[in-house]
């Protein structure tokens, strides 16, 4: 031990650092013991320092010690003073411990020593101990770990650019990791770069800046982040709290915080004036939306992969020839002879082309089944799945790669096995195997209606959050003016300074309106001093020469091509575009299940489960959305709450003739929504409940059937009385005494 200490600490000049760490630990343990004694009101322990009745926190003593020792270390930096350095480092360590022990007080600018916020002080102490310990062991962060050694040996601009680029990349990984809320991973990753790669590639913590910026419209990622928080992070936090409180005492004492003084607004009209969307953020979001909605051709990715691996195979043929040596000597030996290698490559090529044919057949049959048994809307969505394109591309690329290498072996007549090319061919075959597993799982989702419905519902929730990002209380009548659009044929109702923008150039991607850059149109309308009315609704098919915009106001500065650039067209209204598309896709599955050819009411009930979930998510957001739309210069048709109820339920209600199970589940859906929604959203629900009552009276004659069909049941036919039968809930434990 003494030899290790001498070689690692003393000989490397880290003795002052050792004294700093030891003094830091001892001072921290002492001050924590002291404050715990004071908190316990032990009579024999001296209390707080309160000269003249003023409590002086120990952070003040730490600040003075850090200033004196730091100044002294700088002053004697040019002199060889090992003893003085060790003494001053010890003083610096003691002062740092006293300061960091009250880090939470400095951070919050109030005494939260024993409050829940006081844990920040212990976290700061742990960080300081970890960093000092790593430095003591000779582990340095990026930028101080010999990163510039290469430049010191070769002082060229290329080397300097590579070094700076590497440092910038590592710092970017650290920034992403910290923005994802992984503080310990980011800090320790500065010393061990692989941790930064893991932290930057994994999901961010819920509540982190990254989650607020990137997961706001992605409920599935939010759910996964919370799930990981509960499964992995919460047990670690609990263990950390146990260690903290064992060292420092119990936290959680409430703190009386003075209320924040509110200052009146000088100009109420100016305060209520809506601000324009941020130009940079809205542009970034719009480009992200366009990129997400762009439908890449199915052939593009497989073609690019095949070309890439074809070029890679040709390059590796040359590399393997160089490794074999020009004089016939082999610099890299292989355990396989040339014949075994050729046979292996032939097996890989044959297996890949066979697998490609089988996969293509399976995908075709799955899509045919989906179109005939589930919904025509599902087929284009599945065709655009990335796993489909990557699988076919990798299978064909592996086939082409193996064929090129095997052909080179056969034609060149070389006696040595191409090690590098063969290794990559084997690696590609393993990658293809894993992609095949993922493809089978995705195709199996088509055949499993429950998984397909769950996937469509998840897509729908994502589009709901994207279209209605905020839920807040608002006036129920704020939507009235913004939702009304002038009749396109009523020319007399329009002012004279009105122009129209029509669809003259057809989009090659289709004519279904998929997305609208409302923030960009709002900025343009404010800049031009006009009011813009958007005529079609998202999801509508726009015919040739149809009116897209009506622009009211001075026309001198209006640029129609800029308005056209704020629209995205496509050929399919998918669940990722709008909530109505998700509702329509799930309704289609329910209608297929209720068709005479299939007659599967159970699947229709499953579909209504997800419809109810989406409508419950939509109700408060549609109710709160009106306030925002009334404050912009952009007006257009927006779907109302009644529209969503119509899309989600009316066709199923029409197809539910003769199915008690579906009628009961539909009634339960309306009752659940009525109980959860505010009164101004009840009329569409009450109207459909009345229609259900009339339908039951028409279709059923017997009293038993009428009674069964008139009951609301969340399971369809879960019990005779449905939800009304839940008279006695499940009760456990001892009955209370009367």
C-alpha cells in the first residue's frame, strides 16, 4: 500500500491533492456531526455562532478559508514549496467543505438546510468528492487527458482540426446528456467518454429540458421515460437518500417561504396582446413536421444500401489483396481455407436471396389480409414502416456483398482467404437475422388486432398532443368567431380587398392536406397586415383549382407562393397527421369486424375501448383550444367536439344493428364521456344517447332484449346489468364500527 501511495500520489506530484481530499472529507463529516448535535439540542455541544444575536452560517468561514488559501496558492505558484502547498490545500479543502455543505442556501438564497431542497448540498459534496478522487487517481476529463498530444507531435492544421473536432463532439455528447437530465452520467462521462455515448443515445428523464423540447408531442416516449424512471432511477434515488440521511440526518423540514411580490402590469392591453411565434423555433418545428410527413419511396433506401455495399465490397477486395501481400505472403491469417470461405459466402448469398423472397411474399400476404380483414387505411401506413425498407435493403445488400466477394475469389485465383471481407459478410448476416426478427414482429402486429389497435391509438395520442399541445381553462365561447368561415360561393359577403389563393400546381405527393404551418402563416399575416382564412381542413382532398386561402386586407405585400409553402400534401390521411385520422382508422377496423362477412363484435368492442381513450384525451384539449385560435390573424375551419364524436361513433352506431354487445359498449362510451366532460360538451353525447334509445326501441321487441341493450357496459357483455350492476364494490379489511 505504501509503495502504491508513493508511486501514484507522491511521485506524480499529487500529494497536495491528497491532502485536499482528506481535509475535505474530514471537514464535511465534522460539520455534519456538529449540525446534527445542534439539531438534537445536545447540552454539552456548543451551539450556533450568533454574535449579537445574528446567526453566522459556516459558509462564511468556508468562504474566507477558500479565499485565503486560493490567493496564497496563486502567490507561491512559482516557488517549490511542497509543505506550504499541502497545508494550503488542506485549508482549501476545509473551506470548500464548509461552503458546499451549505450549497443549497447559496442556490436558493434562503435557509433550506434541513428542507427537501437541502439535499442539493449533499449532491454537490458527492460531486466534489468524485471529481477530486478521479483527479487523485490520474483520471482527467476531456481536454485535459492528453487530447493535444497528437498536435504537439505534428503541428499541422489538419491534426489541430481533428483534435478540436473530437473535443467538440465529446462536449456535444456531454451537453446532450446533461440536457436529458442525467447529471451524474454527464459529469462522470467527462472522464469516461463511453458513458456520454450511452447517456446521449438513451431516452431523457421526464421533466428534463430535453423531454420538454423533444417529447412534448410524443406521448409514447413520455410514457417510456416515466416507466424507466420508476423501474431504474427511483430505486437508485431511494438508496442514495438512505446513504445521505445516514451521513447528514433526515431532510424534509418545511420552510416558510415569503410570498413573491406581484407587481401590477402597466398596460393591461399590451399585456393581453398575443405575441407572435418565435421565428426560429417555428421554422425548426415546421421543417421537422415536413420531414416526418414526407413519404419516401419504398425503393430508395434498399437501392442506396445495395449501392453502398457494392462499393464497399469492391473496396474491401482491394484491401484484402493488399493484406495478402504483393509477393504472395499472407499478413493476416485465417482459420478458413479458400474453399471453405467460398462455400460460406455462397451459403450466405443463397440464404439472403431466399429470405428476401420469403419476406416479400409474407409482406404482400399480410397487407392483403390487412386490406380485406382490417382496413384499407392501414396498408399505406404499414408500407411506410422503416423496418420494411431496412429489412429488404439489408437482405439484398448482404446478398450483393457476398456475391461480389465470392466472385472475386473464383476469378482471381488467390490462395489466401479474404479475412476482412468474410468477417463483414458474417456480420451483415447477423444484422439481417435481427432485422428479420423485427420484421416478423411487425408483420405479426397486422395479424393481431389488439396490437394493431394499440399501435393506432398511440399514433392518435401523438397527433392529439401535437395538434392541441396545451390544456388550460378557457371561456367556452371563445371559438365562435374563429371557427366560422365565409361561404366560398358567397362573394357578396367579402370585402373588396379580398383575394384567393388556389391550388394550381398539383403536389407530386398527393392532394390530401396533411399539415399547415399556422405559426408561419400567422407571422406572414401580421407582416402583411392582412387576415388569412384557410379553407380546407386537414385530411381533406383538395381538388384542382380549389380555393386554399382567402386573404382580406391590403394585397400589395401578399406573396401567394409563401402561403403555398406553408402546406404539406400527401396521398394518405394517417393517424400521425391528425386525431381524426386515428379515429377513422380505428372505426374502419370496427366496421370490418361488424361486417356480415366477418361478424366479430368482440373486435369492435376492443376498437371502442381505444376510441373512448382518444375521445377522453381530446375532450379537455378541444375545450381549451378555442382561446388560442381567436387571437390570431389566421382563421379556418377546425373540427369541433361534435365533429370528433361523429367521426368516432356514428358509423359504428349505424352498423350496430342486431348487436347488443356493441350497443351496450357504445352507450357506456357516451356515459363515460358525459361524466368527464363539462356541460357545454354534453349536447352531442345526449343526442346520440337518444338515438341509441330510439334504435333499441326499433330493433328489439322482447323486454329482456330491450333491457339488455339499454344498459351501459364497458365490457360489452361483461354482466347482465353492466355498469349498473356494480352495487357493492370490492371491500377488504375490517368493517368500521357503527
